[in-house]
């Protein structure tokens, strides 16, 4: 069955870094655009970053541009989110999403907490 499993979240101090991973299975990963979303308490889920299926096109929310980098390894069916210079406002549950224009899949999320 389809699975998206996020990992790599945790507690980090402001200015620190984390690398999130999302391992995909049950579908043809290389055909799907991949996205990272996040949802902070009391706020709507927001798009953080997107990478095209072949990995040559990326886009970012203005709030993370220059600090976060999305990448993918189609051989490993995995998408990554490298997060640098983390701020307290980056605290949220981060979700992996796969979409090919027809199917839409979500992971269960991983908590990122930025606090001193």
C-alpha cells in the first residue's frame, strides 16, 4: 500500500539545522511532484517547498527561502528537506505530500520544535 514516512524531526535551538526525510513506497515515486507542508498549532497547513518529479525545478515559501533546501533521490524513493538557520516560528508538524495531478498522498508528519 501507499506509504510516506517522515523522519528527522526533533528539538533544535534557534540557528540550528535539521534534515527531514520522507521515504515513499507503494507508488511510482519518480512520477510524482513532492511537497513539504507544515502546520503550527492554531494555524492552517502551509506549503513550505516543492520539487518537480524529475527534480530540476524547486520552489519555496518566502518565509523559508534561502534557509531551506528540498531535494530528492528517485533511486531511493526519498525526498529531503534541509533546514538551516532555524527560527522559533519554524516550529510545526512537517508533512510530506506526493501528487501527480490525479493521486494525492500524505505522510503522518514529524514534529519540529525550535526553542532555546
